[in-house]
């Protein structure tokens, strides 16, 4: 029986270890506010949108957002304890400068119904990485504002005491793309851990921000928000392969339970067969102790 259990257990663990995490595109994009004329955009129904056509300063003071899933099939994620939501995006910046330490902002949030209403106001909250730039000074993770602009560092936005690891030099004008990654892990009924990184560019810029055991009641996320302020002087923002994934996925837990359940069922079935064979006198040639049920012993008396 133990051999059966070990075999099924090993097969279950191997299957879990080799399964591929399913990533879902973020392929519904909008410009939600501008400080000037609306930029010329393309690819807004794909997970690789482009904002601005390269005209000087066209992306100064622009807030954009991408809804999880597609416009036809929007999705949301509500984290259970132990689950991690990860968003990744390729980011190419054209014509910009380093600007101030909050000139480039990237977030994961719960929009409520505001994205569908084309509104940048009164989102339900989330987490935002404001980049510390060429000198690596003053980057931050914020709990986002819920009483005004969704990318503001004012209002109810709150800067977290986040750890910071920064190296290299940032450039707002780079043909070499960056990769932005933010991961949110629900580690208890009331807390999350947040890790956000921005890595790449022509001078191997790398910045990772970490905030642990952050108390919150917000575990549902629906959208990505990005802001390039007027201090960025940015001409064009190009995103590529923007997607999200949740680990472990619900199917992982089902597979694990199914594997253990199969092991238990096989063990019970094997034990029952051994009892029946022994009682019928048909046990295999290998000697086993005869097992009699209470009912058999009563009949023998």
C-alpha cells in the first residue's frame, strides 16, 4: 500500500512541478487623462499598445490604463491566502528624460467600475511604484489614492516603508526596452507582500522595491495604471506583451487534492482486496497474516 501511495504522491508532485503557469493578456487599453491634446495611439485592443506617435512631448502628463483580459471578456483577480498575482510588461520609452523621481509611475489597482466609465477618479485602490531615476534617489511604493486621480501621490495615497535596491542609470530615451514586473502576494487574511522591479535600458538600470506585511482590505485587482508626468518630456510610450498570472492557480490545488485522493482510494481498495482474498483462502503464495473482519469472527464462533 505504501508503494502505491508513494507512486501516486510522486506522480502528483512531478505534475505540479512541471505544470506551466497560464498567463492572461491585458488587452483593453485607454487614455484616461491628459495634460494636453490626446496622443495618437495604436494597438489598444492588444497586449502591446503604443501611446504617442513620437511627436515631441506628446506623452507629457498622460495617464493610461489597461483592463485585465479584453474588452469583450474582462477579468479580475481576488487573491486567496498564499496566492500571488504577477503583472509583467515590456516598456520602451522614446524621447524622454529622467525627470523627477515620480515622473514615471506603474501600478496594479482595482478600478471598481471606473475604467468602463472612462474615469480616472475614485478607483478602489492598489499599489504603485514611482521610479527613482538616474541617481536612484527617493523611489517608492504607494498605496494608491481612492478619493481623486488614480495615479496621484496625494489624497489618500500613502507611501509605504519599502526596501530599495537600485543600480545602473535610467534613460527616458532608450531603444533598449525595460521590463516592469510587480508581484502581490496575499500572505494572511489581512496582509500582502509587494515586490516591484523595473529593469533594462541602455545602461543596465535595475530598481527593485519591496514592501512586506502591508495591512490592507483590498485583495481584488482588475487593471494596470501607468502615468508619465509633464516632467518626463516623453514623446512615446510603447508596451509589449503585457500580461498577468496567478500562482498557485485554482487548478493546481485541485490537482493536488485529486492526486492525494487517488492515492487514498487505491490504498483503501488494495487493503479491501487483501482482506477478501485472505478470508476466501486465495491469498498469494507470499505469506501474509490472515485478516478477519469482526463479522467473519462472529460467524466462526
